[in-house]
């Protein structure tokens, strides 16, 4: 058996799952990267993954694989760097178990990340936020739900994945109203809610207490077990905002990834304002 196969298996079972307790999404991302690397290596060398040795996957092959991602798969520099980070993680683990391949591993770890342009994060102006919140037709239940979704986005700055994963049990609408969520990096946080937001959320699903595990913002009334998809939440923001936003005529305010870009205040100021309201009361 080659040295690469057992090392790669131990990297997933011991390093990621046992020692690091990586999330399923991280493990899946690493798996996809190494799967593409093994497929590319087989096409270049003709060796099956079970026959590969650490020396076969050298810096030259890794460089060719990264070029393949950008040229053939049309991946961006950001995606290319993400794939390279997964490969670096594997080779850092292999360096501790195969010192006889230290030179090959060192050259792979020396491959740098590619620099790329970073887009500045902008925030909606107050008049733009008001125009966005006025778009849903609150005469219908769907419109009231969409309005509550947008208001919750604006106040809390939740990511779309965090918003779609909220359950009725995550919303505390009594004294000390707040919303709890587990976000990126498995970080738990609680964000206070104003009296206006509490009233809107309470009116969306009056039977929330009967379905604590159901979705906080269901697709249709009285279907608490069905969660909203990411694409649905993004569509609500972009469709409601496409007619009136942006107010100043620019096109860089509204994207398909709305939160926390919807908030018209920078995060530190927003957290300070919410904390003051939480302490002083609505």
C-alpha cells in the first residue's frame, strides 16, 4: 500500500473528525478538493489513488492542478486559495508522519496564495432601507412574512444561512426579547429585538409555541417544519429591492448575499444601539 492513501484516510478520521472536530461542511469541502486533486493526478500520471505515494504529489503537480482550476474550471482566485488551503492542511499533517518526504512536503507548503481584489462592503442608507421594507404587500400573509424577514435582517444582520435555520424556539418574544442563532464557525450569539420587530414576528406565526422546532419564517402558514431555502430568502430581498433600490442610482448596494449588507449602520454601531435598547427597554 502507498504512503498517501492511509495518510489521507487518517487525515479525515483522526485529524479533522477526532482532533479538530471540524464541521460537516468543512469536511465536505476538504473531501471535494482532494477528490478533484486525485482525479487530476490520475489523468496526469495514470496512477490510481491507491497506488500514489507522497512523492508523486509534488509541488509541480499541485501547481498544475491550481492552474487547471482557474483555466479549465474557471474558478476564481478566492476559490483557488480555498482549495490550496485544504491541500496545505493535508500536507502539514503528512509532515508529522512522513519525515522521509520532508523536502517534497516543504515545497508544497511553500506554494503561496494568490492575491486578488477585495470588494468593499457597503451599507444601505436609511432611506434605502425604508424603501426596501415598504415593498412587500402586507395585506397578505406572504407579504407580512417577507416584511418580517426583511426587518429581522436589517436589525440583526443575520447571514442568510443563519436566518433560514432559525426555529421558533430560537425566538424569545417575551421580556428581554432576543433571537439566538449558531452562525459561522459554530459561534452562538443572541441579538436583542426591538418592540416593533417583536410585534411583526409574533404576527407571522401565532402557533409558534405549538411547534418549537418548526421554521421561524415558514414558506406557507401553519407549515412549521419546512425551512426556507437560501435561494428563496435571497430572491425576496432582490425582487423586493429591484424596483426601488438603490435610491442614489448606484448598483453596488444590493447583492444576492444581503445580510449583513442590508444594515445601514456598521456592525459595531448596530450592536451598541441594540445593546442600549435592550438595557433601557423599547
